[in-house]
């Protein structure tokens, strides 16, 4: 296996690349228009789908928004860098993180059945505390913008690697393609297009990876033999340096990304109550085959002796590079690109929908409780466009993909334990909650900067959790979760002209 034999598949022109990006967006736009006419009549429909999402669309949409560019690209990058242990540390926490949402969704769907956002829960939970609510709102918005830009980065990496597109142009075209269709249908569009996109990811992923191994001289056995010869530790699951280098940090980050993410909470409150727990259980379990299948592409990169500089300087490009240079049929390469775009588009769409719910409930309704429904509806839809533009501006700064992901997860980890304890532990109070998040960021993030990801992540988790406990000891209180049941943010009638109810109350 000589890397000099790897050549780009003929016919992968920039024009084709742009056509695929725009074509996928236009096809989804047609569906969005149909969905809007049939199902979206007001803000409530736009941000929560009238709480009528069923089991099938629920599972499909949850898996799809979790199968973002990380699952289809970074999984092969981690395998390329660390071998089998990299694949293990990336894959194992991912599906588990989705299933771990079940105890929290059980509590909030039972105690706060009319909820919309996790910030709204924080407001009711901490006696209308503006500080606590604002911190969570800002954290959620920041996390959503990072989700959007990470997937824009992923789309730009695959398009620049396969088609030679200018990565900044690719990011811009991808963003416009998604935001145009997501603007029309909100969560209903996101759920349906995400489920369709999932079908474009699962089976094609397995077929494409099988064809990739078949294209290598000697097939899978020869690949694994060369991997072992390159470094026997590539075949070890339990490499301590992998766990310390990124594994533990990534695991905490993945758990935080799921629990402290409005994208999931929006789904939790929009799926029919009887299907919520089952949805997250099956979504977590059925997620696993996708990153496992795509992750093993990293072994082919090791077998060929490729380096990061060979593939453009970003390890996330290893999958796209191999698929487009192994001599696979033209249509197989196109199918792979569409698969990656589907993953990126569905996550950007889901994040934009989550952002619109935060803006509607936690910003506009808080500032203007009596705002007219039509005006709220317009502002809600515009928020997704604004968030996308901000994300694009950050992407154009050229930040490294892997660094971006790990930094995002480190920030989300700061809210992990305070939020878990706020949901499950009635003694959690405002002082401990706010102090835990603030200190984790102010103290934990500098520790991470100077002492690395592992020590930094453990410090962030420890500081945030200990502060919540200390706060509970200094000011003993006990919250009655039944108070959450009366929280109401929107009038849920379907009439467009119906006046909205008062702001969220407890």
C-alpha cells in the first residue's frame, strides 16, 4: 500500500460540488414548503410541533441531529490518529449520552409538561432568577452557534477535499442551502428532513465503507496487518495516552453536549409524552453503527502511511480524502458526499430550530410578554438566520476542526453537573447553580488552557459540582417540583391571530 498510488477520482469538479450542495437544499426546500402549508400555523407549531411528534419521526430526528459532522468525519479522524482506542473513546460515550437523557426527560415531561426550553425550566426552578436564566440562555445560544459552525466546518472540509472548492465559499453555500428551507417549517421541517437524511446516512455508510476496504489491495486483512506493523498499539483499545489525550475529555464533553443542549430538549418536549423515553433509548442504541462503520476508514489511512499534511492539514479530512482517492466509482464518491452533507444539514437545521425556540421563549417573550403572535412568529424565524450568519463568521476565521470540537465540549461541561443537580436534586439553589457554572468557566477554563484537556475537564466538572453542594449547605432550601407544572409560555391554540398568554410563570 503506497500512498503515491492514491489519485483523485476523475469528474469531481467544483461545479459538481456546488450543484450537490444547492441541489440537496432545494430538494429539502420543496418538502419544507409542503410541511409549512400543512402543519405550521403559528409560533407554537414552529418551535414545538404542537407536541405531536411520534415514535418513528422522533427516533429518526434524534439520531439525525446527533449524527453531525463529528460522527461522520471526526470518528475516522480519531481512528487515524489513535487507532482502535481512538475509535472506542469516540464511539462508546455517544450513544450512551443520548440514553442518559431518559431520567431527566422523565422528570421534566412529568413535572413540566408544557415546557419549551431548558432556560424556561431554569427560570421556574430558581424563582424567576434573571441571573441563572440568563447564564443558561447564553450558554445554550453559544452552544447552538458552535454546533452550526462545527457542521459548516465539516461540510467545507469534505467539499474542499473532494471537489477542491474554496472552503469559505463552501461553508457559505452550505449555510444558505440549509437556512432557506429551515426558515419555512421550523421543527416540523427539521424532524421530517432529519429522518429522511438519516436514511441517506445509515445503509449507504456501511456499503461505502465496505467498497473502500474492497478497493485496497488485499482488503481488510491486509489493512489491519499494515496497521499492526505501523504500530501495535494502534490495535489496542486501552491505550492510556488516548484516554488522557482526548478520550476522557471527549466523554465528559459528549455527555454535556447531550444534556446541556436545547436541540435535545426541544425534541423531549415536542415528542408525544408516551414515546419520549422509548425514543431516546432506541435513538441512542441505533446511533452506534454509523460512527463505527465510518470510523474504520481511519485504519485505511494508517495502512497507507498517510500524514495530516498529506490530506490538507486537518485529520477530519481523512475520510473524504480516502473515498475520493481510492479509485472508487464516481457515483460512490457522490453518494458519500451527499451522506456527509445530509448529516451536516440535518444538524444545522435542528440547531437552528432549537435557537428559534430559545429566542421566542427566553428572549422575546421575556422582554415583551404581550407581543402579537404574528410579530413573534417573524422574529422567531429570523433568529435562525441571524444565528447562522454569526456561525459562518466564526467559521471563516479558519479555526481547526478538532480544536473547535474539544473547546465546545469543555465549555458545555461547565454546565453539566449544575444542570443535572437542578433537575434531580431539590436542594440545589440559585447560589450554587450560578456559582458552579461561573467558577467552572472562570477557573476551570484557564486550568484547561495551561494544563491540558484532561486536567482541565476534571477541574471544570469538580469545581461546578462542589460549588453546587457548598451552595446547598450554605443556604438550605428544598424546591417543590410540582411548581413546574404551572409554567406556561405560549398560548397553544392553533389560531394564528390568537393572543399569546402571559410570560412563563411558576
